[in-house]
């Protein structure tokens, strides 16, 4: 894949998103353009399933760059995120040297260094700086956040045994958070920030049309209207755009041309992920919502 330069304008950035099938708005394109041009990390917050992770994938694909993903989780440490030394191989080389009478090897050379995502992102790449995705940062612990400060400030990692490793050209960094906890201000100050909300009806319909052009237009409108209505209810977990796309794909595979009460009930597990939410929508409630969205769409029709 040939690397491409970063966009020259907000319009070019919006076009890059569009050509990769990502339906974004001008506010997102603006902050993304500025992050790319000024070399600043972009911190994206929003509910799960609104398209935060997809932005990093779109950038990597659209710019012809390598995507390096660090999936965060509780207890993530430097051995999994940054680097570790290949201890078994070090011991093997020591024994070989002892057996042959050779000088002991340099145990802290690149030969024994296992590079994890953060260190990989600092390596030079002929295709250009990679896209580093630090996904769901809110799942990690605060000590790991503190460790990231050096990485995001100087694009540098210090390895005690060998010294600092600095990127010749900084990677494109995208951080995401589902806001299950607050991220420390010191980390946010090193980034540009953007909140990704659920899309409105028109944009979500455009997303469905871009990703599933084979879905019948009337069915697409009904799906989006139904999901938008679900988000106004007090559910344990409101469906994201990912669930809307999954539901649309499911209905296409079932050869549906419109929503029916029976189809809604039999496929609720695609769009809702908690049994209490599904139980609430079974029976009369799903039929009522379906009648309501049909009336709303009928009034909105030209």
C-alpha cells in the first residue's frame, strides 16, 4: 500500500472519511485535520459503538499507513503495552556462551528486545508514521495513564537498560474512551479532544446506506427510526451505530423489506445486549414502537 500525505484542508479530510465509507460531520473533520497537521494526538470520547475505533482504521486505510492497535484492559502493564526482554532466550544464550567458552552476549541488545505496540509505533516505517490506536483507555489503571505522558509528550520511551527511544517522525495517535471513568487532565492536555455522539436520523441513515447499499430504502428508514426511538428509552445499554449496522445486515440476510412486530422480536438480540432490555421490548411494547415510527415516518414523508 502506498503512503499518502495528510489532507491539506478540512474539506480534504472530510473527503478522505467519505471515500473510506465513514460518514462524519464537519466538526469531526476539523479536529482530525488539525490533529494530523499539527502532530497532536486525538482523544475521542463517546458511547460504545458510535465509531471511535473506526476512525483510526479509516485513517490507516485512507493514508496507506500501518495500523498498530493497543487494546486496553484493567491491569495493562509495560510488558504487554511497551516492551519486554526475551528472558528465556537470554538464558539460552548465556548457557551457550558458558558451554563454548565464548564471551557473554550483550543481553540488552535489540536481539532480545520484544517490541509491543507503543514501542513499535516509534519505529521508522518506509510507508510513513503508523496510526497508533490506543483503544478504550478508560479500561486501564491510572498508573498506565501516567506512563503515557512521556510517550504523548515527547514521542519517546525510556528503556532503563538502553536509554531513550525517540520516534524520528511521530505516529498518528488516536485514543478512545467510553467514559466509564474520567481520564486525568494531564493526559487530556496533550491531546486534541472530540466527543462523538450518537448520529441524528439523517446521518445514521447515510451510514446505513454507505455500508449496506443493498438494504431497501424503506427498511433502512424504519431501522434507523426504531433504533433512534430505543435510544430515548431508559435502557441498560442503548444501541450504538454498530448495532444499527448489524441489525440492518441481519434483516437483509433474512430477505426483509420492512419491519414487522414478529421480525423485531426475533432479532432484538442483535440490537440489544441485555436480557432486561430485550424483555422490556417484547410483546406489546415493540408493536407500539413500530406503529409509532411508521406514523412518524409517514408524517415526515414529502
